[in-house]
């Protein structure tokens, strides 16, 4: 089965909605993308029609989107595109586009961002006596004496 992968840039239309689907976190948000075209005849830029995409992010990506993204943020999204066709209350057939996100980030062409590495679950405690072995290695190499000398010089 062929799948269509897309990369889109745009603006977050609202805050991220985080929900739980069978124990798995899912973040949903809308992205507006407005294409711009240069018109050589008039030497101007023109905006095209704004296209809206619903983006779904799963698991750790969902949690990171919820913590990082806010309404109005410029974003770049890469993922699998799908089209949903349905009939609205007025009887008109409507097509909506959804992206199952593989990657999401701020669009750094439009501003700056700060990265915070995700903390993994706590590592198991070291086995009893493990600290003594590490300390013995430091003393054997003389690294401990160099560190003490640096502290006393400061």
C-alpha cells in the first residue's frame, strides 16, 4: 500500500488537545498553511487560499507537542497524509485532510526555540559497592588529586 508523506509549514490554529486512546496519549491540533506566490507582472506577492490540516501525534511525540506548542506558533510537520470525505449538515460533501505526524517542530525561519531533552524513566540504582569501585579508579589514575588541586586553587 502506498502512503503519501508530506511536510507542511504553517501556524497553529489553536492549542494542542491531549487525549488518551486505549492508554496511549494522542495530541490533536490544527495547522493553517497559506501559500504565497510571486507575481512577476505586478512585482508583488499574493496569498493563496489557506488550507487547514488536522494533525494527530501519538505517544511521546504527543506529550512533547502538548508541552511545547501554543496557539499561533509557527510549525513544521512531517507525516502521512489522508483525506476524509464526509457530508455536512447542509448536505454538502466536504473533504478534510489529516496528517499522522512523524516529526513536529517549530519553524525556525520565523523565530527561535529552546530545546529541552526529554527525561527518560529513572535508571535503576547502582548495585551496592559500585560507588567504591568508581572511587578506586579515580584514585588510581590520580584524577581525584587533580580535581582537589583545582578546587583549592579557586
